[in-house]
C-alpha cells in the first residue's frame, strides 16, 4: 500500500498533466482560429492571403491562366477594431452604484484643538443640513440608488 504522501504527489502530478493538456489544447485552438481569420484560405477557384495590415492578395487560375489581384484595406482613425462605438457612457443606465464623500481639508496652525474647544464658537451650524441636502439631490438624480456609502479623506486635524 502506498503512503499518503506518495498518493498526494501522484494526484498533484496527474492534475498537472491534465492542466498542461488543457492549456495546449486552448492555445492550439486560439492559434488555429487566428490563422483561419488572417492567414491563407483556399477556395475552389483560388486562394486569398491576408497580411497583418489587413491587405489581401487573391490568386486565381482558370483554364491555364492565372491572375493576381491585390486589395488594400482602408481604415480611418486609430485602433485595431473594425467596429464602431455602440455605447455612450453618459447615457448608460447603471445597475450598481456607490456614494463617496470625503474631505482633505487643512489647517494653518498646529495648536491643539483641546485648548480652543471651550472658546471657539465660530462654526457653521448649517453645514450638516446643507451637505445632507446636496447628498439627497445627488442620490435622487442617480440612475441606480447607491448600495453603499464610502467615507474617505483625512479625519484628524490639529485644530479640530
């Protein structure tokens, strides 16, 4: 009877071999489909060869005569795709959203907030209501209600 270590090593080896076989099959399938779309294709009356620029050369022969014609692929703009843009992110309807609020404020002095807390009354008593109203407006205007609220920024100030 084999030890558990030997059985485990054998199992890992078998799984590695299966993984390698699957990997080779996937690579061969993708390379063969790529060569079919951009390589040589034969038809009954001739063959067509495409190069990497998209130009194609067609050679055909009938009754002892051969002819070669070359087609130039024309593209406009940049990029490798041949399709056109089909979506507009400004008009898309999103199904998932998050609301983020943060503050990266600063102070100009480094005195302690504890020494000023009893005498400092110059604060905005309406700030929470104003921020809550603005957040409500943004959430109401969103195409999808936020699933979470993210708070970020610095939270510690020398002066409070």
